C-alpha cells in the first residue's frame, strides 16, 4: 500500500499529521480487517516497530517539538527531505 508521509508519521510516531481517515484506512489494510477506535493503542504498539523497520529513516525524525501551530511547516520540510509516497508491505499474519 502506498501511504503519505503524514500517515507514515502517524502510524510510527503517534502524532496526527494528517487526516484520521487515512490512519484508519492504513490500519484496516495492515490488519486485514476493520479497526475500531478502542483498538488503536494496541495496534499502534504492534505495528510501529515493523513499519519503522521498513523505513529506517523514521528513526532519525524527532517530533517532540511539534504543535498544532507548526506541524504543517515541519511536515512540509520533512516531505522536501524524504518525499511523500511510501510503500508499506502488509505482514503475512497479524495477531490481534
């Protein structure tokens, strides 16, 4: 599945950088079934490392200073540096 950097950051850094629907679309694809809001914390913990392993550059990104006022500027800088389309492979099996 091809996802944007804002979605990739959301699923690996736990910071909403784009549309929440995009996160749900990604998790539905990755898990292979519909995901509900109350499942997000557990699924986030289970998927974060696997997705980061597919895209190791994420380890160097620090979003600790991000705010609702500056996230668009920071996201724009990150897109300029890393691009905005990323292929994420689905696992062969996902246990919930």
